[in-house]
C-alpha cells in the first residue's frame, strides 16, 4: 500500500495559492474527488492485472508437470563424540599462544524485510474467520462459499482450483494474511507456518489445504513450487539457508524443500515462476508477538558469584514456535533472535547489578561463569534424539543444553550487555566462542587474530575456565571462526 500511495501522492506535491477559504474548500473537494477516481482506477487496473497473471499461471498448470527425482535430506551434522562439559583442573594453566584458525567464515547479519508485492493486495474491512496460531488468535475474511476441493492431485484439478481461488477473492485473503504477519512480527518461516495453519483450519488437512497455502504464499511474494508425489500435492519451498533433515528437489541450482512431507518415488513438479517472487529465510531479528503463556519458574545463578540469582519464566507459546523450526546452518538466525523481552526484563537487570563497577574484562568473566554454571548439560541426541540448536529462550525452558546452545546465549549476552565483539569457534566436535578485548588487560591464554584484532577464547562448556583458557584437547586444533557482520 505504501508504494501505491507514494505514486498517487506524487501527483499532488505542490498546491496552488488559494485566494479565500471558500475557494480553498472547493479546491480540496475537487482534489479529493480526483484522488478517489484515480485511486479506484489504479485499484481496478491492479485487480485486472492480478487476475490475468493468475489466469495465465493456471493455464500453464494444465500442462504436464516435469518428472523430477527427489534428493535425500541432508542430515544435520552430528559430531562423532560430542564434547562433554569439562571442569577446569585446579592450578592448571593454558599457555599464552596465538592459534591459527582453519578459516574465517563471514556471515551477514540478516535483516528481515517484507517480500515485495508485485501488485498491492486489497484488504477486507470485517475479518470473520478465527484461527489459533501458537495459542494466539488471528482473524481473516473467509466464507463457506470460498471453499475449494480437488478431485485428485493431477494437473487439471490443480489448475481448476487455482482459477477458483482467483475468482473467490483469495487475493484479498493473502493481503489479510500479510497484515497478520506484520501484526505478529513473524519471519518468513513463521509466515509459512501461519498460512499452513489457516489453510488446514479452513479446508482440513490434504491437497486442498496445500494448494491454498501455495496460492496465498505466491500472492504474498514468496517463491514456491507445487509438485505431485503419488496422490499427494507437495509444497516445495527454497530458503536462503541450508535446511537439514528435509528432502529436496534441485531446480536451476536452487534447493526446493518438501517441508511437510517425506514421500518416496517420483515427483512431478510444476516449475513456473510468478512475478516478484522472493526466496524465504529462516532468520529472525526480533521476537514474534505471541500470546504470553508462562512456563514454570526456574532459578538461575553463577557459581562464582553467589549474589547472582534470578527467577525466570519463558513463554511456552514462543518455545512451541521455535520447536517448529527445521535445523539450519544459519548461525546468524539463532543469534539474531536474541532473547524475548520478558526474559530480558528479569535477567538483564540482575546481570547488570552484578556488573556494576566492572570493566569489560570483568563483565565478560562474570557472564562466562554464569553460562558455564547456570545450566545442566546433555547433548541434543541424548535429550531429543536429533540435532537441535537452541534459540536463546530455549535454554531457560528445557532441562538441559549443550555446547552450541551455551555459545549462542553467551554470544547474545556479551554483545548486548558488554558491547564487545564475539565470534563462534567451530571445532569438529565442539562449539565455543572468542571475545575481542583490549590488549591493555594483558590476558593470558589462547587467542586468535581476526581483522587485525585479538579475540580470546571463552568456552562456556569448560566449567570454571577464565578468558583465554582452552580445553587441553583443543589447544592445537584449528577451528573455523564464524563471524557475523555488524
């Protein structure tokens, strides 16, 4: 809507001088009438263009879909033997030495823009259909006469359903879904999930809901493809990040994941683009605005700082939302999600109180001991039976966490409370961090040079270790350094 208003308002940048109030009122009335007529004409042209595009899309859908082989899912990396927490032996020291990393991986800090809409979508005035998304009420405009059905999963049926949705006002529905996305501040993955929940609530699980989800996502500006596997319609979605544990079809060098299915056999793909389509991402840059449902309260503290005790609850609906995420290689997404505001409101004041009067080194030392000692350890495979990196809030909900979870939380705390730079250290079977601190502190131990600056190892799984301390088995191991752009 902003783009359309901008085009229209650009016609009225300068107003002529008006000699009196009556002339001014008449002038304003004429301009409002002109504006209304112009706006209606633009809306009509947009609607007609949208219908032509969907009619052409539906016509192409009738043609035979391309036979394609499904590729096996890429499993999430599982270390041969995950490193368990190690308690630093008394009187042990780490030699002061520069460690040469295997390589430095630069990851962009992801911004979460709305996909560009090729044509602005109209909005209904009285949403009447209610559905729940992670226990959060959402409303759109739907009526029983807007329901569609498919006789089967073949080309003619899919084409007829697409045409029916275009005629039944699903473009307006897509606009309302985007408004719900903006209200709940959902990322791309969250929006895909929201549309799935809506489609299945309206049509029930099955091929109808799948093609309804595809239609809304296409109108919303997302790149998706439909495919047939046996009698099932599959929604194929590409992402800017590697998705683990989901099988995919490679189309023109891009992986399209069958995110809701695991069918075997041959897939027949409708491979046609739609104007303005964009590839989705799993990144999160802020907390989704979901209804708050508090979890059980837990107490967290730091062994070396007995005055640091904080009672915390998390939002169970947010945890449920995070649990829907597939495992990805997107470290900037896990870190970019930060912590929920409710957790920050309790945790940050408690940490800041203990950080008073401490320099950057002292603050990092406190945070390191907090993350080392406030949580119980268990590997993902022992706790969940699969690999599952945590978003920050999840450490305060689940009973256990592992090395990458602690590193993610420590990264967030150091960046947001101390304001110094942090990198992740990716060893073959372990994740730790390194923090950039001023050389005036004369820190002993292992460090890395990144961008001409010293980064000292800080290992949240090496219990009792200080800045610079490194587990013995990693002193001579060169990790990959993962650096997220500012």
